[in-house]
C-alpha cells in the first residue's frame, strides 16, 4: 500500500491540523499629546495659518470674478508650444487654488487643532434605536465642540467667508448662459402679409399646392435673407418662426371660438415648436390628424386647435392666422397671438 496521505476532507477530524489561535486585541496605544495640545502659542500660530489659507481662498474666488470681466475673452497665453485662452486659464487657476487652500486649511486644522484621541467601539446593527440616535446627536455635538469650530472664531469666520466668496464665481459665470429671454418668445418675424414658403425649396405656397391629408414644413418668406446678414440671428429667428402647414377636410375641423377665419379651405398653420421643451415636431398621422413630438411623445390634435391629447405638453401649439394675397399665395394675417415654444411662468 502507498504511504501517500489522503487529502483532508473539510469537516472530518484530523489531529494533524493545527488550529491557529486568534490574534489578541492589541488595544489602543497611549495618546501622545501634540505641541499644539500643550503650547497655547503653537495652537494660536496654527489657527492663524488655517485662517490665512481660508482668507487666501476667498481672495482667489474674488480674483476669478475679476478675471472673468477684466481679461478679454479672445486673449491667449503661450508657453512654448502650448497655448490657451487666458480668460479660462486664469479663472481655472484661481478657482483651483481656492479649493486647494480650503482643503489644505481643513487638513491643517484637523491634524493640529482638532482632538485626535483614538477610540474603539463594537460593531452594531445598521438599524439605530432611539437611544442610539440620541447618542449620535450627542456625539455630533461633542465633535463640534472638540473641533473648536465654535470656540476658534478666527477659523470659523475665515472659513465661512471663504465658502461664501467661493459661490460668487458660480453666480458671475451664469452670465455665460446667455442673456435673459425677456419677451423674446412673444415675438417672431411673422407679420401681416408675410408669405408662407416651403422651408426646403423656399417657394411660396398656394392652396392648390396642398392636398387633403398633406403636411408641409414651412417658414416665413423674410427668413431666407437673414442668412446672408447674420448666421446667429438667422438661427434664432428660424427656431421661433418655423411652422407646419396642414390641409384637413373642412368638415373634420373643430374650429375654436374666435378662429373662424384663421384657415383657408381647410389649410391650417401651427408653430412647429413643441410647447413642452421646444423640440421640433412634424410626425403626422393624417387619419387622426394627430402630430407627435419625437422627444417626449406629446401629441396634438391639429383638427381641434392643436390641443394636447397626450403627453407632458401643457398647452396647444400656437396657431398662425392665414389668408391669401392678391397673387393667390398663402400669407399670415398677423404674427402669432401668443408666445411660441415651451411653456414658462412669464406667460401668467
């Protein structure tokens, strides 16, 4: 027979297996006081250091605001083969150093001034009893007292000042989001007598060009010339003035009160901009006369004043009153009578 030992099966008795004893609890080493614990002058010196760091952070936050306005947006800085926008670089450096100063000050405060006595406690269940919650609150209050936050006024005031000033750059840089809309959504380039043109071919549209069930994406005739003058103004105008023109059998249209003469032989014109968040819409189902927004599925009934029949949109699509000019082309009777685009609080 072979002398080879069989493997030990877990759970079976094996006298040759040595069970290791658990390592004894080493306990907590005696606390060694720091120089700031025994020398009040050293503690005051560290307090001034921390306050200086926090104060510098506040000044750097203010510096980023000054740089935002003082440094031209198109200025550059060059470092050999490297270059970058001076405005962005200075703002970034100021904010980065401000955050660094606050972090460095907090570390110095914690290492040199806050209580550093080590403690140990038994693990406990995740659920806290009322008594444990009371202990937590008491421990938090003790921690606040031991941190010296309430006692060391210089640190407290400088930290609060730095954190407050650090919020200023965020407020200042909100300016980069663009000007406030004001009443810009109330006005488009549509006006009385402006022809309705196909937004691709730019050809004016006659009633005879449309058949029942057809939907056409359209724009005002005075939009195209703007493209040669200013691309920005052109895009802004197009975003508000784009429309859809649909032809529905007149006997299937439910005309809202006051709009009896807004259509031409079943031809209706509505804003192309969804009243939810402003997505362009044109997914049309001619049997139900419903048009669908592809972003969030808001659905509008074009045969019933473009009222909302489904989805998150809060109001119908604005309707553009139509007429026919002397040459037989579709024209606007006026501009939109309500704001186009997403609903917003300024509408009242």
